[in-house]
C-alpha cells in the first residue's frame, strides 16, 4: 500500500502512552477533515474551520479514545469491556472490542438513544443493558462493575480515552500550522474539552505551537450543570448525546475553561436544531443535534457581540447526522414535495426549471 493514514496510535505514537508491546487495535480513526466554513467566517469576520469528527470510522470522535483504551485493555489481557453511554461511546467501544475479540457490555439510559447508535452497538455484538435511570446512573453502575468484576471500564474516566482524543487538537495545529485563537465544542460528560486542552498544551510545550487557544464549551440549556455550577438530577435536551447531569470530568473541564481564559455557556434546544439545519443546508455538513451545539454557541456569541473580528476559530462537530435521523426528519413537514407521473415537463415545471 503506497500511502494510507495509519490511525491515531501510529500517527502520533511519540505523544501517546503506548510502547512496542501494546497491540494496535485500529480502524484508521483520526485524520478527519478540517473544513473551512465561508458562512461562519463571514458571520464572525474571521476564519472558522469545522473539525468534522463524524468522519471517523464509527461516526464520532469517540474512536480516537477508543483505539487507545481498547488497545491498552487488550494488552493487559482483559476479556470484557464495559461503558455507560448515550450512544456514541457504545457504538465505538463495541466496534473496537469486536476487532480485539473482547466481550462488550453496554449500559444505556432509559428513554431515547438515537436508533443509528443502537444499530451500530447491536451489530457489533454488544450485550445491551438498559438502566431505569439516566447516563449518570449508568456510569455509576459501570464503575462499580469494573471495581467488583473482571471487566475493564472504557468511559472517559479511563485516562487512555483522553489521551487518544487529544490527537484531534494535534491535527488542528498540524493542519493550520498554528493554534487557533478559539476552539469551540459541545460539552456533555466533559471528557472531550479536557482532552483537547491536554493536546493543545502538549503541542505548545513541545514547541509545535506558539500558544494555546481559548476553550469555549457549550452545553444544552436543560443539561448544563457546568454552567449552573451544580449537578442536575433530571437533565433534558433533544441532543440526547449530551443529556448528562453530573459530568465525570467536571474539574478537568473547569481547568480547561479557566486556564485557557475561555467559557462554558448554554444554548437552547431550538438554537441547537437551527444550527444543525444551517450546517446541513449551507455547508453540506450533516451532524447529529449534540454535535451542532458548538456552532449554536458560536452563533449566540456572535449575536451578543462577544466575538472580536479577525480571529481564527475551530469548531469540533462531534458526530454524524445519520446517527439520529428521527430527530432530523421530525423537523421536516414532508420529505416528498410533489408526486408526478413519468413526465419530464411536469418535473421541470415543478422544479422551476421551465
Ligand atoms: N457530541 C457527541 C456526538 C457525543 O456523543 C458526546 C458524548 C459529546 C458531544 C460530549 O462529549 O462527553 O466528552 O463532553 N457522548 C457520550 C456517549 C456521553 O456516551 O456517547 P463529552
């Protein structure tokens, strides 16, 4: 093979806690495109780039951390792995577990999990356990399972996850040739914002960037514990991936916010869905609702005059729109606009071509 992206372990080996004995369980994750957004650049009077993480093998950024976590678990002789998930972690864990020959056990909250994510999880062969509770309770049980039984926990409290996910920050600097001024992303369990901050700081320390960006995280208004400053018992949002009331990486996320001079704020479900639609129709980038939360936050910041002109801003869109087509289609009155007989003139007339 002449040239192929090798996945984040091989591409960034010297920056990761692996050695020559670590088995490399990879699906070629990472190397995702940084797509320029003319629309958002115009709005902020600067340069906005989208880090399109839905282009990872299982359709979300989770694959970056999962290649590390599953490789490490396999290397340590684990037989089974467990995670709590709102859907993407489970889709990713089960894919990598399948490759490694590990038994995947998944705990999901009662209520809505996007159907695409469940389809992935089931197809990869998981044992799926639904808990009468939310994500936070699922994580609690997963932690206890890993403490008391022979099973490895691969949620982002497993340090390997953040180590893998930090490679997205490396890729952004590698692509831009410098650190952005601001990096924007959604926040749920708060692992990803913490991982990016680790990555940006490491590249700065290593002399590959002159500085670090401000970290701007956004939560859904009904699930915004970091904004309120206290856990929420019953988080609620249409962005089911980030329906989390007590983020595991709470302190790391606050550190990322404060040390970078950034912010963590909330946006409404309406703002999230509007951002999702605009990204799809203006930029050709179809993301799931949670993934549009960063864009919604940036739009809100522009609206309130909080974005100075001339900045280079990167925004992570975390997962693919095909994961949750029910939410996407529920916002559309009718998929079919017209029904016609086999008649080219009728088609042309309706399409406004004639
Ligand atoms: N965007 C998507 C699409 C997600 O699936 C998640 C988290 C986030 C953003 C937030 O990232 O938790 O690191 O702050 N999904 C987890 C899961 C909780 O189980 O798939 P975070």
